[in-house]
């Protein structure tokens, strides 16, 4: 008889875990997936493409319904888990239903942050995080509403681009001195800003939100220093917070995220966590690729194989507001490192490679990301690059073909 395994959360991490389990432990577990969103798992990275009208909502689903059915997975979406009873190995669901588990995986994701400033309760204040948010923002854009997006990281830029392309006048405000400061150095961020603004996005940097203006609904936003930006809506896209309440209430150890070991197991045997809600060796990644790596390791462990997760080389490889951007590893560099830089502002391209102890330690690419995956391979493989150092800026070398004898 198959062992009951329940996954709480129906996002990208959960879908990848089911896929990996189907490859490594098919039939070993009776899998149930419980998710709050009322739809099949989808690619959250493509939400801005839906907002921009470049992709239809149904096209971002990761797997069709029959894929889950063919793998014997019980799907419960539109359901909220309210309690984990660790002693009884049982979950309580919002409609008073309960479900037993032998193994439990928490893939509860994260929640968008709202700034703690006056006015956040006004009508017209939204977040950009899931497909339900997209539906709201599409309504704003269709009505040509003036929108202020708070946050110049990846989420904020994606929201701003989608809204602008859908027809809304958009101002993006960011607390820091450069866009995407966690992924880009100063020259790359400046280039990105110059490429984003002609797409209909006014960018204000070093802009600290003081309060949201309005009586019953949003009329604008006031910055520290007194500047006012008129708006009909405000979108918070200024970071995320791991969803840890379910675990914490059950007595499972948490910090910023749900604390897991190198097998992705929490402090309770048989209960695991992965993706945005998990904290491994003090790090919450909040990115898709580490979640996929964790899913692969956890699936191997659940299949009874030896598997250890030692952490991820963080990388971003996306179109940001219509501009191709890649960053990975230690892209800022520091003492003892060397930076190779190639910049062509006329063509809208920037490339920086950071060398440390003879290895590629980090990279930033804007505009042309053709060789991003190769650079990532070099970083993850910790390969020595002396032999290719003088040419690596220009991409992966062509293979040398041996002459026929």
C-alpha cells in the first residue's frame, strides 16, 4: 500500500517535486497536493507577460489536469490548510475536513510585503503576487488609471512593465539608489533604467514612501521630503515574507523561514519544507531555481536514495520589463577579485565577469544574455578559467574538432 504524502502548496516548487517523485519513486507514495489558489499550478514568473497581454492566463499552467491524474495525484485547490496536528499526523482544512499524512512537505511560498505607512488601508492599494492580482491590475490598466508601483526589484519592474504595456500611466518608486540592487551592479542598473524608461515607466530612485494620500481611496503618494505623485492606485511590490505561520503554530522551528537541514527536513521527522518558505543554512532564496534544486534533492531523499542539499548558486536569468538580464554568484566582487567589463551603451548591452582565485565567481549581463547558462555552468562547476580567460567575455568557445587520421 502506498504511503500517504501530502504537499501543502500548489506552486512551482510543489509541481516540480511531484514531477521529480514521478521519476524517482512512482507508486511509492499516495500524493495529495493542497493549494489555496483556485487553479492548477502555474508559472509565476510569467504573470507579467499575462499582465502585458503577451500570454494568456491558461497558457502559463505548468501541467494540465490529466498530467496530475495520470500520476495518481489528488489535487485539492482552492483549499486552505488551517492546522498541522503533528502528534496525530493530520492536517485540518478550512471546511472542517481533515487529511492524514505519513510524510508532509510544506511548500507554502510567501506573501508580498506592504509598507507600514499611513494609507495602506485605502481602496486602490494592491499587491502583485498571484494570478488574482493580475486580474485586478488588468482592470486598472484597461481604465487607464494612473498607477504608482512601490519597489524597484524584480517584482516591481515586472508589475510596472505589464501595467505600462497594458495602457496604464506608471511611476515606479524605489527606496535604493539603483534598480535591482540585489542582482545588478551600478552600471548595469543604470543601463536597465535607461532601457526601461522609454517603455512608459517613470522611475524615481532614492524615493522613500511617507504615506498614501486619499480620503476613502487612493489619490496619490507622498514621499519623504514632501514630493507628491498623483495616482489612482498603488501597487506594493517591495519584497516578500515566507509563509511560516502554519509551521510555527504547529511547533515546527522557524526563523525568517521554516528551518530545514540538508535533506530539507524540518525539526520534526517526516515533515519537510522547500521553496520560498524554507530556510536552509540561514538562507531563504525566494527564487525558482533553488526551489527546483531543492525539489530534486528532496525527491531523491524520499525515494530512499542518498541526497544532500548544500545550497544554491543564486542566479537570475529573465526578461525584466522586456530587457534581458542575467546575474549570478558574487557579481559585485571585492578584495582579491578581478572584473572583466564590456559595455556598449549604444547597443544597450553590458557584460561583467568577476574572477576570483582563477575561477569565474560572478557575472552580470544586460541586453545580451546568450552565454548566461554557460557562465552559470562555469560558476557552479568551479572550473579554472585561465585557458579561456582572454576569450570568455565573447562567449563559449567552439569545440575543437580533431582532424581525421
